[in-house]
């Protein structure tokens, strides 16, 4: 079955530590996204990528970094510069048709990051 | 910010009743999408409506779009306990390269 796999499901970070969240998709989608969701809130865009080796900052990119070396993979690193990293992180992907994203996004089941 | 606002923030109804939630946004869109999120899970796409469409149906779901008022509504008919979830609208602008999610409506269907 095609889908998006996020791992791990739960992650704990120590002070001053960088951690990396994995996101893999086998849907052959060109676009991939990372969102942050705080309790009772909507989704805020961290980074997105429309094509391999290219990505753009979203609304809250500070303290995060990404790479897109393969079409299937879009890992997110939460750096020590991100002072309030506790949140639920969601990865998504979508088809790109022309210049407008008029197709649905497909989501993984998220990674919950907490501070030790 | 383009981020949509859902209304109400929370809704509690009895099983079998209809549930209506609304989404308002600020700038012109290419399309608007509704998603559902069960607790602790990812979002699941429900329905997409384009800016030149006024109404779409999918099973027990009915979505309307009023571009003059910059608003959309999601109606779930004959609700079931399994419909308990948070519902989000997402807008895509004409420039088209980002999804802007609203703040969500938390729906509880009481058996």
C-alpha cells in the first residue's frame, strides 16, 4: 500500500541536542511538507519542497533544517536553536500539477517530540 | 495571514444529528480543502472544492463555497460516534504553492 511513514512515533530531546525526524513516502509525489501542530492549534508550515535538492522556508523555519536528496525522503532536523520544540510534527506529500497545488495532501501519522 | 478560521471551535451533538462547521479566509483562493484528524493521528483528506464551484457532495458530506464572502461550510449529515474528530479547512492561493490550514473545529458526537 502506498503511503507516508513517519518515525519515530515518539521522540525525546535533551537540552542542546539536535534530533532528526524521518519522513518517507512511496506515493511518487513531487511535493513534500513539514508542519508543526501545537495542542488545540492548527498546522503551521515549517518547510516544503517541490523537487529534489530544492526546498523553501515556511512560516516557522527558524531552529529547523531539512534536506531533499531523494524524492521519497524529506527528513527534518530540530536543532538546539529551536527553544520550544515540544509539539506534534506532521509530514505530508502531494502531487504537483502545473503551478497550482490543486490536489490533496497525504499525511503521515506524526511524531510527537518532547523535551527531557 | 491567510490562515483560515473555523467556527465553532468546538461542537457537541447527539448521534443522528447534522453537524455544520464553517471556515472563513482572507484572500482569493484557487481551491479549498477539508481534512479530518482523529486524536493523535495525521490528517485525512475529505473533499476539495475549486473556486469556480459552489457545492460538492461526498457520501454524508456536503461542502459549500461562497467566494464573495470568502467562506465555506462543511455539513455532516446523520452523524455517527465515529465522526468524532477535529476538522480543518485548508486554502490554496492562486499562486498555488502552499496550503494554509485553519485552526480547526473539534466535533464530538455523543452516542
